[in-house]
């Protein structure tokens, strides 16, 4: 009898593994903005009114410039309520950027938002961009800095552990990474301005070397934070030339999406990279070996034109998953998959054996977040760079 049980164990384990590979998370789709979206490239989500629901900050028409808005999420995820923060900047100009970010800049307990002022990426990419932050409540504007050209990416995070949110930014035409340090909410200082020839698109931040300071990763280059007031030299290392080895400077070259997250539980952030504009199919993450200053590549899977790259525990099994989505308006119009790459339960953390295609209609700069505070990650979807609606895909994993 014992021998028969021993013979059955591998079969049972194999069957359980197959069930796990094919397991999928159920989502319920809600259209939360059914009309009015126009070039919604710059978006950030936060609980703006402290009601426990994630709301949306957005700039309307980042191609040519528009208003700075926030959309109030309603219980049950019906049509969101539009609120105007500012139609124009203090100098009477429109807003535009490739990205915005939100956070409690003045530490008063509510969410403020960045307001980048620019004539837009289409025709204004080489023009200076003035950055304000808008104070919640009341939406008073406060100036932060002026950048030499259009900003593709913003991160708003405490980069040196002083309890104040700082700004990291990647500019497009001038190909520079900036760090603007917050001295207090009314006073900001330029801590870093670093030129890299192939810098373009795709930025995120994290402590990739485990020294306690937040580093910047942009276009596949890592900018190591010197710490302190951050005015020291920022050492730059190319993680993998695969992502940034093109000499042309049109919009589709050297374009990435980046996400930093601790995937292996070592309290150090790894770097996830996909290609946002050209047909590079690889989705991968990189582990930094500080002892030899080398990056170790781990392939997750394949997805092209992946203008969405997010990392989080989507299936609530205790490990990190990856969301990758095509720009639905750039790749194959009939096949622009949005894929969840899952870590298999009980498998080594470097193995990604399960995939779930959520839709074949694309996702552009889309975001993960717990929309209703129920403990699981929902998916906020904008289909492509000229998408016309905004959706929330409600994760039902906790409901099971």
C-alpha cells in the first residue's frame, strides 16, 4: 500500500501543478470614464478625497496640451465625476507631459499632484517644461523647477530618507535625468542633472543596490544615488544595451517601460524592463550583483510594444506577478495582448510558468492599484495612446 501511495505522489503533484498553471484571476470590467478622454498619457492614481477609493489624476491632451483634472471614483464603479484642478497654469499656459505623479508633498494628510506646463509632445518636445505642484485642498499652484525640454517620466518619492518627497524626471529632447530635491514645500533644489546620449523613455525608482537610498532607472540605465543631499556624482551604469543601443532619435527608438520591485524577498529592488515602442518582444527583470557591479538577466516571457509594465501580487499568493500590455493603437490592431505573468505557487521565484491574457485590445500606461481597499490589486486600463474610454478591471481574487 505504501509503495502504491509513493507511486501516486508524483502523479498527484503533477496534476496539482497543472491546475495551478491554468488557474486565472477573475476580473469584473467597469467603464469608469465613458467619454471625454483625449491623449490621456499622463495619469496618476491616489485617494484624492480620503473616501477609501482610488481616484484618478489626469492631463487631458498631452499631445498638444490641456487641462489638469481629477476624476472621482464612485462606489460601485459607475461613471467617475470630473473635477477641474486648473484649465491653465499661473502664466496662462496648458499642461502636458508623458507622465505625472501624486503624493502628500506638504505632509498634511492629503494627496497633492504635479502639474507640468508644456505646449505638448507633438510640436513642443524641444520646448522648456515648467513644473508646479498643486496643493490639495484648494489646488493652489507652487513652482518646483523648469526643465529644458518635454518630460517623459516623473517619480515623486523620498529619495534620501529625509521625510520629504523629491522629484525624479527624464527629459526627451535634451536626454537628461534630473533629481529635484525638496528642501520644504515652497523651496526645491536641483540635486542632479545627468546627460546620457541614448536616454529617452521609461523611468522608475527603487533601492537597487541596498544602500538605503532610492536610485533612478531610466531607458535601461541605472543612476546610483550618492546619498545625503544628493548633489554628489551619480554613477551611471547601462543595465543591458539591448534596450538602448540605437543611434536614431525619433520617438520609437530606445523607448522602454521600467518598474522596480523586490521580487526575491532580499529587501533590494530588482529592475523590470520591456520595450514600449519598437518590436522587442522580451519582458525581463535584472538583479544587481553589487560585489561585481554586474546585472543578471532573467527572462519572464514575450510581449511586444509593451507600453504597460506593472509589478505586484495580483493573485494574492504572496509573490510578485507582472502585468504587460501592448499599446493597442500601435501594434497589431487585432492582437495587442495584455498579459499577466504569474509566479507559480511553490516554484522558485525566478520561474514564471503561468500566463493569463486579459484582453487582446491593448493597454497604454495602464496601472495596478487597490481601487476599493479590499486587499487585492485591480487593473486600470487605457487601451492605447488615442483610447477613448477609461476602465477599471476589478480583481475578484479576495472575493473567492
